[in-house]
């Protein structure tokens, strides 16, 4: 980790964040960063990713560290690297240097944390080794992040309220992630004509991200099987007639994410049926973005997408019936099963380690409906939120061939007509939208979405 001392900008924003936290809770908080997880043996580990809650207040991806927050002050707990580690890892910054950079009020070795844990709240981290350390140092059992109790629940709610809206530093980081992500998608389109398999396009996209000293915010989805929502296989050949769905986003070195999906024809030209479905998805995408503003219910945006999708599928002869009736019975969800989007921030699905505590407004619970049960965000939008808008159309065999679905929707789906669209496995279009007091800003707006512009970007490589 490289430490620079260009100015106190980072320290100032971290100071502001913990001051805001101090107005919401009146007890100490201890947040752990986490540790590396061995990939196969201790010396070879998975890339380290610090806890996002730690990052929000500490600013740097420190390993095996903790911070104690109380009354607006921050104490850093971190052991200096032993001299013997220099051979393997190079010269590492000292605890005092790091403390100065992040504006810590004091800094101590990790061993001193044990004496300062009385009545402290926390949030359990993801790796089990650090969870055990948390429990031992606090001398109490920990509940999972999605079901905290007592002061841990109070802390969780306070952090959610802070992280829902992004400050200037957060937005600067998010914009950097977005800019690199846009270039990665353009590189993927340009590489398609020469790539033999999906991995070739993935490599072109991720090389852009890596060259900017970033990582990918989640396992990249680059697949001709767009009906598999989170496919992580890249061995399939790219063939004329295929659509390639790429859901790839960059993450900055301090953890801020972007999340973008585009779908394009491998040949550089959509077939008539592919273009028809693509335009339906794009219509839903555009309609939803146009409705984003502070005070708008996010679930209403999802239902708008459902109505636009249903209307488009009626026009194409795939569905029959009244649009509102079709949405009420979730007929659209046969093809658009997931929610319209989610929060974006330090996590690509921001704060989803907290379950629905972050995504769902107080007093709201997930619906049991087929067409609403996968909605990740159910809140009134407020300024500073960053959300994704990502409608899609998917032909998932397990859904479409399900006997119960066939029976329930037999009078509303023209199955013979649907067969004409067999060359459309999956299409998704996703952008990152900043909610403003009035209206919205499409942070990813410089990456085209219209079919003809997509074709032009891909055709350059053909």
C-alpha cells in the first residue's frame, strides 16, 4: 500500500463522517478491516478487500486493522509490519504515518484494543477469522450483519443513514470508477470481432481496469448465455448470431464501485428479433431513468419497467391481454424476473451485507410476489443516492418450461410466437444514476445504449 501526504483532504472528509456518526449514536464503535483469506495455503491468499464499513470511516484498505470511534474521535489500532517482512513485501508505512493521513486522534498496537471495548458496538465482517477475533476482543457473541441486535442494530441503522447518500469525496471516487468502466466496455466491444471465446472479451475489458490500478467490483459477467444472470464461465465460443452480455464494473483502490451492463451482437448487427427485444428493454430503461428524482418511490420505478416491458411484449405478440392485468399477475416476470436495480457505493450492491436493512425502508418487507420478490431496493429516493437501472429480458428454461408457469399463463403467453425469438437468450442494459434534488444525472451516460450506436462500436472490430 502506497501512502501519500499530498494534503489533508482525506482526513477532513473522514473527520466529517465520524462527526455525523456521533450525532446519531452515543456509544463507542469498533470496526475491523478484516484479513486475507488463504486461497490454497497461507502464503497464497485471495486479494484482500477491506470491510466497506471500515473503509467508509478509515478511508484506506488497511489489513488486520481496527478503528474505534467515539464522540467524533477516531483511534487506529494496527501493528507495524515486522522488519522481516520487508524482504517479501517491501517497506511498509508505519502506523504513525497512516494515522496522520487519515486524521486519527491516536494510534496504538492491536493488543491495546482489548482494554477499550466496554459497551462498544460493531458490525461483523465477512471473513470468519476476523469474526472470531471480534467476538473474542468484545467478549460476546456476534450476530450476522443482516440481523444485528441491541447497540449493533443502532450502529447499523446509523451507518445506513450516512451511506445512503454520497458526499463529494465518495462521488469523486465513483466517477473515477465509472470512467474506467466505460472505457472497459468500449474495449470489450472493440475486441469482439477478433475474440474466439468469451474470455477474450473479458480479458480486453479487465485489462483496461487493471491498467488503471483498479480491480473489478464483482466477478465479471461476459457471456453468450445472457439468460444466466450471474454467469462466471468464459469458455463458450463467440458465433455469428450470438448476443454477448457484458456486466462489468471497476472498483477504485479505496473500494468505490461502478456497475454497467451492455448487450451487443457478436457479428456487429442485431437480427430483427434481437433488435425488437432490445428496443423493448431500452424503452423500459429510458422510461425508468426519466422518472428518477428525489421523493420518488423506487418500487414505482420497478413497476414502471414492468409495464413498459409488458406493453412491448404485447406489441410483439409474445404476451396477450391488458398491460396492467399482466403486471398484476406477474406475467412480465417470466422474462424480467429480477428487480430494476440496487444501491451502488462502496459495495456494488451497496450494504447488502446488511440484508434488507439497507435496501428496504423501515417497516417494509420483501413481497412474496413472483414479480417483486427479487427487488433489492424499496425506498423513497433521496438526493445523493446512486442507483442502478437495469431492466432485462431473459429466456430461462427453468422458468419458461416450468409446468406450473405454463398452466398459469397459458392464456397470456403465445408460446408459438415466442419461439420466433429463440436467438434472444438474454438482454440487459444497465446504467448508474445519481439522484438529485430535482431530476437525476446518468453517471454512465457517455456509454451508448441505442442499438445503432452499439452496432457501430462493435462493427469497428469486425
